[in-house]
């Protein structure tokens, strides 16, 4: 790697089918410019540029506190 992309990655897991909470979460993330890729009905990868990573983390934290998902961060930008 010659230089970092400056982007951050998160992964979110929905214990229930995404149909229950997925659309609300996806809409919130799209509003801040996040890119999402669903790898299963319950698992989504979220990509965001570095300057908006904290916003995404705050959104995910709020949904996690409400019991709607579990999330983790991927490798951080350098």
C-alpha cells in the first residue's frame, strides 16, 4: 500500500431480519453519504470517508443502544 484511502469501514449485524430495522438504518446512513453492501439478510458492510466516520459511528451507536443491531469498526484510516 502506498497510501491510505482515508476511508473507514464498519460492519453491522441485525439479530432479526433486516426487514425490521434495515430500511431505517440504511436511510440514516445514506443521508450522510455512507456506502453499504449487504452480504446476507443480517450483515452489512458500511464504508464512509474519514471526515464523516464519527457521524456514522454515532448513528450506529444509537441503533445499538436501542437494541436494533450490533456493530464493529474495521481498519481505521491512517
